[in-house]
C-alpha cells in the first residue's frame, strides 16, 4: 500500500504540472489475494467493479461493488462455486443493460481436461440484490474451451455475448496443450426470458486465447479479436453487424506478426458515433509495440496505426473515446524489477500528450489486465497487485 500511495503522489504532481488531470487512490473493496477485476458503466453513469475472491478449499466467489461518490459500496455476491476455471487472462465480466438489468459471466469446468470449461452467465433484474439461475450461452455440449467473453447490449437492448469457442478443436496431448483444430469466434443474442437467438460464427479460425472486445457504433456493433491465418499470422481483425448480417473479417492493420502460438494479449475497441479506436499489442520483428488506429466510418476502414508505448510494453491494453474525438489508451509498460500502468491520450491526427503513470505494478501473469472506465470527467482504474486495487483520475482538460 505504501508503494501505491507514493505512486499516486508522484502522478498527482505530474498531472498538476501539465494541467491535465488529478489522480488519487480509491480504497478497494476487494480482499487480500483477490484478482481478475473488471469495470462496467451503467447508462445512468454508475461504475461497477467486479472481481474474484478466493474462499479457500478450492472455492471462489464472484463479487461486485458500485462506486458511490468517493468510495465503493459494500461488496455483493454474484455467484460462488468450487468447479470454476480461473485464469489470469480469461477473466469474468459484468455489463449493465439499458433497462438497468445486470448480467455477469464466469467460467465453469465441464470436463477433466485443463481447458474443458463453459461460459456461464447469470442475470439480475433487481440491481444485483438477487441473481438468477446460471446458464450456458452455447449449446454444443462439447468438453472444450469456451471463454474470452465480451458481453454488451444489442441495439434493441438485449444482452449479447461474443466468445472464443473450441468445440472444433481436438484434445491436446498434455495438460497445457490446447490441442489441434480451429478455435472459432461465436455470437449469440440472449433475450430477457433467456431465449438464445441470432447465433452466428463470426470467424472460423482465430487465435486460441486472446481477449475479445466489442463496442457499439452508430451503425451497429463491432467486435475485434486476434485472428490466425494458415501461415500463423496473428494480427487484429474486426467484424461488423449491419442490417442483421455480420461482415467478413477484415484486418485493422496488417502487422504481419507471425508467431507459432498465442501471445495471450488481445485488442480493445471503443466507439462514439461513427468514430472508432482500436488498440492492440504486437511483437512483429521481435519488437514489442502497443498501437492505436482510428476509424471515422464505424470500423469499415482505419488509418495508419500510431505507436503509443515507451519501448518495452507488456501490452494488456484498454482504450476509450473522449469527447474531443481523441482516444485514451491504457497498457502495462515493463521496467527493471517491475512495471507501470500507463495511459496516453492520442488525437486522430497522431498528436499525443505526455505519457502518464497511473501506478507502479508488476507485469507477471498474476498482475492480470488493467481495467479503465469513464463517467463524466472521471476515469476509474482497476488492476491487480497483492489484491485488486483501484484509483480515480479526474480529467481537467480535453483540448
């Protein structure tokens, strides 16, 4: 905690000198050893933090809290169980739909294999006081990997889910082998009564274990993910839903990163109207980079990417759009003996502000993926240290 406070003081001084923002620690509601944080924003401007608590004896608890002025509410339990699949990169999430209902997902084991697990979803229609019976949004029944979920609201307000689906993959030879065959990207709409509809395969061959990300544009939803070609090129692709039909996958940018294995480092997309920003990590030519690309036509085409990192990123990106059309990118930067959660505001013309440090942290798998959300002129961050930690940064200038 002392290290966190020192970092907050240093960042406060930096932000006050450039007139951009102020940052402060937000005491976390999560317990020691907690992890896998996720942030969501409701249509009425409330921020929700969800995370996993370890209960001991192989039991886990998915909990959430709501930001109330300058503090988090008391934690509430979404679900608890002992047959869960926990992974530093494939973490639970929650979403608040336009009608105020909540949905959350986590992963449960469905077989003896290391990567035999299902997506599990539960919904609440009373603000999180009670949660309905969990259900699985895919109907294949195959003991295989299903995860890396993006939950979001469809244009009609219904819950939708996108995930990586391993039903076409054959079992591997060892405990840590994903096996052979094709990992697919799939979609479903989930009505209020639980009916599954509009099921679709968005891509028949994708990278096996990188996060997906979705955003709603004025033209409809877009989904970004790490693709996988026959030549093992694993660049970032996008698909778009228009008039009830999904587009064919197209590259956001052709880095040409050829890698015989998944880097476990997915992209992030944000949208405002027809403006879209995509951030991602690439290691092409053995040079790690975090890049950002803008689109002004709802993701149909993108400009040349902008490098945003400081030369040695671990990736694990998050991005959001700001009111002036610029984008804010968050990532982990590696340092000697550790790392930092950093952010950078980038304008569509390629100009950017000085890089800012949110907090010192590690870059090990246990440090997970930093999360970022915005309400009004405040940014909320969550990341994993010895437990889930949170902070607030107040924007003072978006010029």
